[in-house]
């Protein structure tokens, strides 16, 4: 059975963001395994300001973070939602991203289809959608849909508007449940920039004879074979062999 993982950046289990997400996934609950999580489901440590979040892929890792990573990686579709707080994503969602920092240099989401949604009062329609989409893209996620629902003008409580938008998103989800992981032009640019960085790490590692276990990102690129691929699409194709 296909898996849809919904990560809500709000702690309000009856708020607008979960209402929006529930309307999107309601048609899948009989055909997919739908898992919904809130920030309070995970106890994540604050960031300590070191670069180890990039070089040491196990830094700050506890059982809750392992569990969250597993839910994200094993999903076929990832839906991320956040309310607009002070024209930005929630602090909880930002903390999650920061704890997954090394994913941004390894494209760890491996072309996974991702939907990004947000909710707001009367403004900030793009102040969550755009930065969250950027982070997800740098982590290797393939953004297949984005949408914001506001209170003014009335969208989140307008059943006709909500049904129309959620139907459009659910159709995209259904399409990518069959297509699976995909690359795109933006991901290809990220791949090339990240690979250049990793190749520099490789030179540094060889020059100074550093144990590769201390360079988690480089180790990941070599272990997966991604370092030998010329494009991200080529790498994704190796995963489907």
C-alpha cells in the first residue's frame, strides 16, 4: 500500500492547516496509508551552531529524529503544511529542517513528490510556500503542488473553494503515486552544484587522509553511487533498477 506522510508545522491539532491537509488526503484514506504528524510528536534538540549537522549525519540524532526521518523517507508522497507566523514558517518546522541539514547537500529526498501548503489570516500568501519549497528542493524533493488558504478573503472556510483546490492537488498526488520519484530542471542545477562541493570534499579528504566516516555527506554520495552519476535523473534511474 502506498504511503502518504503529512507533516504539519502547527501544534494546533484542530487548526486551519490540518483542516486543509485533511481535505486533501480524505479521498486517499481507503487506498493509501495516511500518516499525520505534528511537532509535539517529536522531541527535537535545538541547533548548537556547529557545522557537524552537515559533516556528521548522526549529529544531534535521537530516536524521535530517527523516527521522523524514517516516516519521511518511506513515504511515497510527502505533504508539508505550516501556518504563516510573522510572515514565515513556524519555528517548529524550521527546527525540523535545521535538524535535517545534511539532507540539503545530499538531495536525500531523492526526487520524492512533495506538496507544500500553508494557511494565513489575511496576508503572507507566499511567505511560507516559497521558502519551504526552496528547502525541500535543495533536499532533493520534487514539488508537485503548492497552495495557500487564507481566512480573508474567505478560503479555508469556503467549502466550494476548498473542494476545488483540494481536488486539483489530489489529482496531482494520484498522478505521482504512479510516477514516483522524478527530477526537474531545478533539481538538476542543485545536483550539479552539490556534486561540485562534494568533489572538493573528496579532494580535501584525500589530501589530508581523513577517515571518510567523519565526512557524512561525502560518505553518503559514495555509498549511494551518486558521486559517479552525471545527472540527478541518472542517479534516480539507478534506484529503480
